[in-house]
């Protein structure tokens, strides 16, 4: 049976990836908790990427490494700048070196569609990325990790997945879609830049996890956008949430503010990994059902 090391195995995407691979792969999940009780069906490796760590507990040989972990302090710059850098960038290099020495065939890196910046058209993977200070520290560390990973393409297949607004049940309440859901539930205004707000293609977690698991079958290195099946404005997202809740959302239009659209072109994803299937209305319904069953 093939072996795979997964970072972020208890996270939103990681849980679903592990569920898909369990039974067909021998899975090793990194866990900050020594007991590892959150990693059912995985061999737990106690390892905190934001602290000092080594690969001594890792399997000596492995077929794939899936690096999904990100710093939970990603918005807290500069207070947690070192933590963000350790998890997003320094750990990527150490994991790449581990994968090389362990003879891994595939390394999958979770990146962000945010590295493109903002624009009116759907971003394609071959678009040049300008590394400027206005990219932000978190996205800067993600871009640095991509550059490091690309240098290892002669040793293994490198798959860089640029995720766009992943959401799903159990997501941290500070993330984009949960914040909108909470605002709609509590009658707080959803701020729109311009009449309709930004446009994006949010990705339900099962579609994101499917992209990760199918990436293990690719035979060549790629950068791939991972986005949802619909391009929606923030107003449309809020209206869909309100319809599912049975409560009309409150919008506040900021007419003097320009929307910063962030849409990923997913043609390459569809071709190599299959199309996303969960539309937003269905996805947000699952999120609300998940809340009700907690």
C-alpha cells in the first residue's frame, strides 16, 4: 500500500482528503496534539510546524506528501510573522527535502488564488505573478513556497493547487463565508464595494478535497486553480444565504469603493482533475445543516 504524509490533516480540506484516501493509502497525519485523537484512521505524528520540529518520526520512505497546513494566525501580521513564515514557507522547504530523501513521487502544495491580486477577468495559471509589497505578508509567504517547490520538479511531481474561497461545515468562524453567514443570521449589514460587491467562485470543501486526491494521479508537474462552478457577486452570495436561512440579508452599498474581483479560471482543473459539482446554494445549505447538528 502506498504511503502519504499529510499536513493540516485535521483542517477543513485535510479531513475530507483523509476520508477519500483512507483504505487505499497508508496515511500519516501531522497533529499538534500529542494524543492524535482527531486523526481517525491515520497514523498520528506529533508535529507543530509553527514550532521547532524534525522529520525523525516520519516514515523513512513515502510515495506522496500533501502540504495543506497554514498558520491559524495568517491575518495577524506583524505580531505572528515568524509563525506564518515557519508554517507556510520554511516548513515547505523542510517537507520538500524530506520528500526528496524519502523518494516521494508526488508533492502537493496548497497555495492561494489570492497571489494573483485582483482583476476583472478570471485568472489563469500562466499569468505572471508580480511579487510586490502590496501582496501582503501571508500571500507573500505562499508565493515564496511556490517558488521553492518548483525547484524540486526534477526530483518529483510538484502539484501547486491555488484554492479560491474554500468553505464548508466546521470551518473557522473568522473565514470569509462563515462571516457572511453569521452576518445574515444576525441581521448585520453585508458591505458591498459598489452595487454588487466583489465577484468570486467559492469552492465547496468536497470539491477542493477531490482536486487534492485526484492530483495524486498526475504524472507531470502543474499549477492548477481550484475554484467552484459558479462566478457570483457578493450580493448574489448574500442573497443565496438569505434564501436558505429564510431571512433576507441586509446590504450596505459603499458607492465610492471599487470591488476587487478574484475569480479563478478553472479550465485546467476541469481538464486534469474533473469539474467542481457543488453549487453555492447546495454548499451553504450543507454548512447550515452542519451548524444545526453541532
